[in-house]
């Protein structure tokens, strides 16, 4: 991993100028810094150790630029290969959190930003949840990585949903796929979205399901989300989104276990994954699972 001071020296436009560096602690994948040069601020992202195992940085860069072009992602100032250090605009606004999304107007604003990317961005790579699950699971087996004791039960549920969904796959769109609350910045008139590492062409119902589970939305908010995105309530889309909420949790369990094995960041990835695993298994073992599966 590159040192932030080495990165600063690589930027010709900053040479001879006063540079202020502030390390940001919110990220759990990379090292992020706010760098201010003559009163203008930037974000410097330095990829975390081992992340190249499950993140295609060239794809990410393409998608970041496309998301910027449609007015949702941050403007990219500089990037450096082969390490894929990225320097982007510092987006002024309120960094969102799970509690701040209790405001339904902000949910609507976020859905509009998500849909703008879905409809307008030009991504080239695919991020199909079930393919990504297989990819992560192969890494788990290859490196003998620890997973939750009863993870085999989750695999059975994933395959049941896979069989149903792959026969009813809608037209795919450019998706972010990792819609943590903190990846949204409210600028008042619009919502911006950051962190495009896992972006790719996907089923938009996964995008909505991931958004909902990350923000811990309830039934009323899920209905609002579907109505805002599609223009009216659609039972099939609602059921598909509900199932994807648990599928997202299961996928991120594998992601967390891989991070737990390789990452040098000070974060409890194991407990993070276990929390998601337990939440997913409660939902998948509920009476709603069969009802939603039938409704798709």
C-alpha cells in the first residue's frame, strides 16, 4: 500500500504548495484521506491490501468516470496506475448515516440518484449477484478461509433463489451494488454517491434490496422505495427486492470473511459478517421467504 506522502509528491499541480492532510476513518476497505491544497479539498483513495483479489480496479475506474459524467459520482481529478490511487473532488454536504435516512424525503432523493445512474451511466462489466457469490466462494475455498459454521444452510437458500431469478431476469442496468448509507452525500438539491468499487451491470432489484438492507428500512419504506423507483407499487418487483435483501447480506458475509483473512485494517470483519449472516438467516427461515419466492 502506498504512503499518502508519496502520493502527494506524485501530483505535479501540488508541488510547492501548502498541503494539509487528514486521514478519514470511515472506510473499511481502503485508506482514505482528505487533502486540502490552497483551500480546495480532495479525497485521496489508496486501495487496501489484498483488495485486488475481489475488485477489478480498471472496471471500477471506468465506472467511476461514467458515474461522474451523469452528475452523481465525484469528479475524478487524478488517478495513478498500476496501484489505482484515485484523487477525486471532495463533495461538500451531509454524509449520510442509517439514522439520517429515517427522513423519507432523503430516501426519495437517494432513489432518484440511484435511478439516474441505472438509466444513464455506461458501465461495461457485469455484477450478477449469483456469479459474484460463486467467485467469492471459490476464493474462500482456495485460501481455506473461515466462514460461519452453518453457512451451508445459506448456500441452499441462495441456490433456490438463483434457480428462480435466473429464469426471470429482467433487463440489466448500471448499478452501484454497495449502497451503504455512508456512500451517500446529501447536497440539499440532490444526493451524490461515492465508492464505485463493486459497481457493474446488474438487476436493479438487487440495487434496491441492497439499499434497503444497508439502511435497515422497514416495510413502509420498502413500499415507498418501489413506488418511487417504478412509479407505482409492483408486487413482483417488491418480492424480488425483498429476497435480494437477504441475498445481499449473504454475499457480504463472504466479502467480510475474505477481508477478515487478508485485510490489515483495524476493523472486526468477522463480527460484521456474523451480524449479517444472522440477520439473513432469520429472514430466510421466515414464512415470508416462500411467499416472496412464489410472487416473483
